[in-house]
C-alpha cells in the first residue's frame, strides 16, 4: 500500500520534471489543522476559489491546483535564486484568495473552522523530502497579502547535502 509520501512523490513527478529552466517544482499546501477543507464541508469557500481560478491572470506561473480532504494544494514551478525560491505574483494571489475564501466561507456557514497552515514542501536535488510550515492562521484572524509573501519568503529550499572533499595526505 502506498504511503502519503510516495503518493506525494508521484503527484510531483506527474506534474513535471525535477527542474525546468532554473525552476523547481514545489507544493504549497493550505491545510486545516483538524477536520476537512474540501467542497463537501466548504462549498462557499470553493465557490470563491473557483471564481478566482476562472478569472485570475496566471500567465506568470505554471501550476496545478489539486483538491484534497485536508485542503487545497498548489503544485507550481518556482524560480530558484541564490536567495531561495521566488514566488510568482499570481501564486501569492491564489494563496491569498484561498485563505480569504476559507475565512469568508466560515462566516457564511461553511464548517468546521479550525486554523489553517500554509506549508511548502518538495524534494531537494538529492531526492530528500522536505516540508516547512511557514504560516499558521487562526480562524477569524485578519491577514494581508504581505504577511503571506513574508511567510513564503522565509522558506528556503533545503540545501543539498555537502559533499566531502577528499584530503590529500602529505
């Protein structure tokens, strides 16, 4: 039986190659800490998310939106720079729209109302899995796009394991 990590690896592989023109695939997960965040329990939120996806200008990003019981996941290629991962404006706007939709959906009757976590995960060049929770949003808390950008900017790709240099004996 597949465990969740092998399912995740397969999703990432199906999304695309491990690198593409200076870009790396990552998963950005908006996950509830308990309960569910999918269409059945959050129809009002998903109505807003669907509206955003149908009208958003996403020309600056190659991404795939996936629904899961625990919350939406965005598979996306991000530019890899010496400072870390560079998030496209449309990706940050989509994440903001998802979090805002969750909050507004709860106000309009969606349930349950557990906190959200914003998680960045993927595989390093050597294939090692990494995951980092970059933001936790309690229900009802106000947030800004800038807070989301700041949280994502703190996420750095996991460095490859350093290679040992062989020392020559004299």
